[in-house]
C-alpha cells in the first residue's frame, strides 16, 4: 500500500487531535485564508491511535494564548506542537479556561455585552465535556454552535 506523507515544516505550529471535521473551523477562527507564502497543511478524518482526528500544520506561525483558547472551544482535546528547525520544542494540550472573556459573543441581542457599553463579553464554563457555557451578564446559554459565536 502506498502512503502519502505531508511535508514537515521547519518552523511553525502543528495542531493535532482536532475533533474530526473541525479543521476548517480552526483555520477560520485563526483568520487563515490560504493567502501568503506560508505552507498550510490540513488533514481531515485521519485515523490515529485514539480514533479519527483532524490535523492542521501552519508554517512560520506560533499561536498566542487567545488563539489557543479559541481552539479549545471547538477542539477541547487538541494538542499544540511548536516546531523549530524541524523539531518539536514545545507540546501542550489545550485547556478550556474557567472564564471565557472577549472570545465569544453572547447570542442574546439584548445582553449588555452587545450594547455600546465598553464591556467585553464574558462566559462562565458550566461543563467541559460536552462544552456548556453561560453568559456572565444575562445568564443565557448559547444553543448554537459555539464556533459561530467566536469573535
């Protein structure tokens, strides 16, 4: 059986163990549109040791903590691998924070966080698996896909 391998990256980030089918959502929340000189590799529904997963490789980019928190909301089992000179120099699992501030907008149009007040949206994590959050201000729980509410 022939095997097609993805080219390794010299420097950048590999996001592994993304919930199957969510790789494109990860690219969207990171604002990656495929333009520019960096190589971006996407593997969807890859069979791994622990079942199916998606993988995203981004050349010449390291994620900041805000981006990692966004990924945790749609892929709570993901791992972030920082690559330098073709070697993994850092590896850690994403963690859904207890409070989500300025990352997700409240779906309630009447919530104070959606007014012209200088208030960042704030959510409290009720449950991590499956993820359930509620607005700190109006106490509404989003019933829609959280990825669609990410700012």
